[in-house]
C-alpha cells in the first residue's frame, strides 16, 4: 500500500512528519515474518495510510505510524508522550500487546478488551491495523497458500479466528464507522482465496 497520502499530510504537519521519520528509523532493517522477507516499516505505513484515507486526523495518523514502537522497539512511553502528546501515547499504549500474558488467545482477548474500553479513536487505529494485517496475509497467501507464516505461535486458522473476534468487538462499538466496514470485506476475500485453493487441490 502506498504511503502517498501520509506523505502529503506530513508535508503540512510537523508531528506527522516527525512520526514518519521516527517510524522509518526505529523499524529500519526489521522484517515482517509473513512467508517472505517484507520490511516491517511497510506495516505502520499501511495502517497510517488507511487512517489518512478516511481523514481521521493527524493524531490518529501519528498513532498509526507509531503503534508498534512500544512493542517492537526501544522507544519509551515517556519519550512518546513528550514528543507527540498524551493522546498519541494513550492510543499507542492501547494498541500494545501485554507480552507478559503468555497465551496467544488470552493476550489477544486482553488487548481487545482494552481497545474497546479506550474509545472510538483507539478502535479506529486498531481496525486499520487489522485491515492492514489481513491485506498483507492475502498478498502472502497468493505465494505461499496455507504455508504463510504469521509471526508468533499461530497458524492461519487461529489468526483468522482472532480477526473475527476483533471484528465482533468493532461492530459492537459502532456499526456505522466507515473504516470498520473494510475488515469484513478483506476477511471475505481471504476466505474466498482459501476456498479457491482448496478446490484446486481437490481437483
């Protein structure tokens, strides 16, 4: 996904410009484990792009660019709050998994509950994150089918189930949020890809 809208916002917004540079610097050299070597920074750029496309404001774009920094880099919460403000810091905290929770399903459930409790802006960034993840999985599926890797200890069935629970939470939060409507569309697309592949294997 192109980051052109984010870059356009960055031209007129110092916080977005700084967040874009910081995301590129902090994630430089890191890769996404999705079956092929993909630069990690493409993910936060895709999340921010979705938020920019829906005109959800500079703070949410900044949070989208930085939503993985507390979890995957050495950026501290204090620095994040000092540079980008309390709202951005709270949003990034809401989107950061608690790695002290050992079980994948339990960890995802706790994150989901925390995002739901934090409010609509956290839910918007969360939705953009999940939409970008499903799009990325669909792209990887074209090449690797059921063998795609999805990072931590889960197979594709469990990942899809988690995304379905994510969707349920978002629908409960708001059935009229335009951004949320993209997630079921992408999930249906992924289901169709799997069904097509299974039919081809059976033929």
